[in-house]
């Protein structure tokens, strides 16, 4: 196993993660979409298993070159709702602050894959960050700032502290949320310096931790999550429902239970977005609804994420779990988690 993050097809080949027969096609993938696999994720991959769920998330695949008609470079409409560089203002009371478009790993299903990486939209300059903070300060309806990207926790302690100091001065911002893979894929970055930087604004801080398979929650990841818990941050989960990775009730059950045991509240289960070259990860909405319905009742209510889809074009998230209630002349028809129907009287 390499002691460094793998960033090229040549490095992946040397690590035994890709074969020579695939090189030309994978070189073409890597020229278009960024590649990075941290040592901790590399260590989880079984090269002998062609269906390894960790490899499928991070190792480039020739199928990424196949672009379907419905796919789009900006599937959730970031650009259409960006009033200034680094800000996405899609909902009235909250904004995204995209401070960087770098990540510790590059997921093959990423909905911002055209924006992230060394050739992506980059990191905000001091002037751009100043303008982004000025926009937030000028809009008193903004109650929550969500740092995303890219992964904001790849920033230096100094940069994170500067952002938090800027937000500290904006009194109408009460909540600061971070969306990150770092606690899972590069757990060593969660140190005391990072924790102090995140606490410096004296705001309520939430951290949404992205993991898609229970194997990602290694002992190192669990220790990093424990450090965040002990620091007083509120933790949420984000998971993308992915064909061949976690489209299985047993896998989802194990993952959601692990989140709860780690004091991470299951939050969103995302239906995959229409990003270019990601069609092989997408299952149908009906298949996703069936999985979520099966999960209900088989695990505690604490373990139930909200199944959501981002409407293409930037129109926001909607819950897409199958409805368990239908109107009927006798009242309502309710379907339990075993699929059995029951009549509830009244309208």
C-alpha cells in the first residue's frame, strides 16, 4: 500500500488497482475527471474483488466516458444561483459557501465533478472570500452558512479560522454547517488545531459526514468522529444511494446503525444526481423507494435518513420516499413496512 494519496492512473497501476489493459481508457477518464485515493481508502480496497464497494467509489472506470442525454455538467444548478463567486443562494434562509473545490478523494459519482479537482474552480482568493462574506452580511435572511465545495476541511487551520472569524462578525448567521468526507477518508486531519479553528466563531456548528458503506467507518475514522463529538459539534450523515455499493437493505441497515452508535444523526440519503458519466451508479427511483420502505420497520426510527432528490436545474431538494398512505372511499389505505395494507377510517 502506498503511504501517499494516489493521484494518477500510473500510481493506481503500481498499487495494483487498475490493469494495463485498461490504461488508455482510464487515462482518458483521468484527463477529464480528477483522481485521488487516500492511503486509508486504498487500504480498504480488495483488488481481487471486481465488485469491491470501496474501489467502485474511487477507482476510475471507463464507463465514466459514456455521457447520457439527460446528464448535465451542473446537475443541481449551482451556477444559476451564484450571485457572487463562491456563493450559492438557492433557499431563502441559507447559502452554500464554496471556499475550495479541492477534495481529499474524488468520488466517481460526484455531482460537482466538472468543478472539483486541480483543473476545477479552485480555492477562493482573499478578495473573493471577502466579497462572499460581504454578500452574506448584506442579506439578513441568511440564518445558516453551509461550507461545501470541494471539501472545506482540506483547508489549512489558518484559512478555516479566517472564514470562521469572518462569519463571527455577522450576527444574523446562527448556524455554520460543514459538509465533509475528511473524518472518514483522512481522519488524521481532525486534530486539535482544526477543532479550535471550527470553534473560533462561537457559532453553532454542524458537521455533515459523508460515508456510503459501513467499511468506510474504520477505527481511525471512528476515533476522529469521537474527537468531533467530544468537541461538542453536532454530527449529521450524508449518504448517496449507489448501485453496486449500498443498494442493499443489509448494507444500509449496518451503515445507519453505525452512524447512530457514533452519535451521528442519519440525515440525507441522496438519489444520485445527473452528473456526466455516472449513469452506471444510478438506480431507479422506484428501486430506491423500495429499499427505503424495507429499511423502515427493520431498524429503529433513529436510523431512518430522508430519501431526497435534487431537482435538476437548481430547484431544490424534495423527499421522494414512497407514500405509505392512499385515499380510499372507506378512509385511508395505509401500507406497513411488510407491504401489508390496512384501512384507517375517516378523512
